[in-house]
């Protein structure tokens, strides 16, 4: 692996070239927050953010998308709608890269999802190491401080320049064609290690008080805890924790008919297990009618049910759910530490 160096004075040149040749989606500031959106100029791109409001999963699993168009009648027709236009996603932190990798495994397993997978194939991902830690983040405890794959390029801010690691031949081509760079020196490479270590240490100031791979066992013995009732009593059933989570992928499907009642589209929309009607079926029965059952399910889903498929907890420690929860009951750090404490 050869590390390259791009001076910050040449970074805008690189970004401008990318904008000229690609659709570039990246992180930009919106008032006091950070969001992913279309980058129209290098000045818009922000790489010193702590965490975005919504994770980058929206580029691969949009909040709303058409799966296929149809026409009913004696000879019904269905035409798939597949979005596969190439684009660059610039500014993805390692924890979100880990989340994307988990989503890749989920959508490629069983019956592969062509809509998700085509978007993934169309994307070039440029990651960036965080230099600031969000207040509720705990990604260092979730094995997401750094990542060695899942990106085409990875940027690390070392002060007056960026160290750039290539993760694919496509990333190498981007750097060669559109950037001004040189090989990084050993001293510069050591500075990259130092930056990563410093930020990871800062993230560990709060976190889960035991190894994350013990979470499934902890949950197996926590089903009947009164804790779920007590904390869920504050839940608003708003679904914010689902909305902002980079590894939540549940959706609902609905047919939208045209006025002619012949043509229409089958639409997929995000759904969330904390919403009151999520587990409601056609008969009116609701298999998770209480707030406590929905609240508990979210943590069992993340920490136990998906572990068999992912060989890891389906939480990357971004802290978005904790920041977005008004009654402050969604933070996995508080929940898992409380369950462990109650075991003693």
C-alpha cells in the first residue's frame, strides 16, 4: 500500500475536477449541522465535521423510490426502475463505511436486492478520517475507529495536507487523473497514525464498559427485565432513532396508482420498528403493540438478531440515535451499560 499526499492548496483543484466530470455528493454545512448533499463547488465540501444528521445510506436505500412501473389489464406489464447513474460520495467516516459494508451483506444475502446493489456498484466512495468526535459518539468501542476496505480513496487530515490511501483501482485512477499528489514520507505516514490514535482516544472518553461481542449474550438474558418497561415509558414512538441509524433498513411497499387506475408504480419507503403500526397486520393484530416491546426489539435486532448474519453488532457507534432522541432513551451506551450493571 502506497500512501500519497495532497497539499490542502491543491485539494480544491482535485475536487473541482471531480465536479466537472462526476456528480459529487458530499458533506456540507447546514446552519449548525452537517448534511450530505450535491456539491457544486469545492468551497461547499466540508471534511472537518463530527457527524452528519442523516447517514449516507440514503444514496443506496433512498427514503422513497420506485421499484417498478406497471400497467394492469388483460396483459399486465411491469418495468423495473433501476437507478445506476455513477456518482462520487465524498466524506464518509469509517463508522459509516462499516455500516455500508454491513448493509452490503444484508442486501446481497438471500434474494439479492438489485436496486440497492446497482446503486452501490455505481458509487465511488471517498472516505475521510474524523478529526472531531461527536458528543454522543462511541465508534471506537464498536470496531469502527478505522477501516481497511470499503472505500476507493481515504483521506486523513494531518494539518497542512491530506494523506490519501487508495482502496481500489478506480480510486487510483481518480487520484492519477484529477489530483496533484506525491508519495507520502515515512514521517507523514506516522503523523497519520498519530492523528487516528488521538481522535480514537478522544472517542473512548465515553462508551460501552465491556467488549461489544458480549452484547448478544447480555441480551439473551435480558428479555424479561423491568428496565424495558421503565425506559420505554418515555418513548414517543417517533421513529427518529430508526430514521438516523446507518444500519436500519426496514421498509414498507405500496402501490401508487395513476388517475386512470391502470398505470402506477410500486414504491418502497423507509419504515421503522419504533413506529406504532410497524408490526400491525391486515387483521388489525399488532404483534408489538406496546412501546416496551418495540423499544426492546430495536436493541435485540441490533445486538442479537443480526449478529448471526454479520458476525458483529449492527451498531457502529455513530451516536445519531442518542443525539436525536428527545427523551434520551435511545443511546446504546446507556442501555447496554445499564443492562450489564443490573447483572451484577
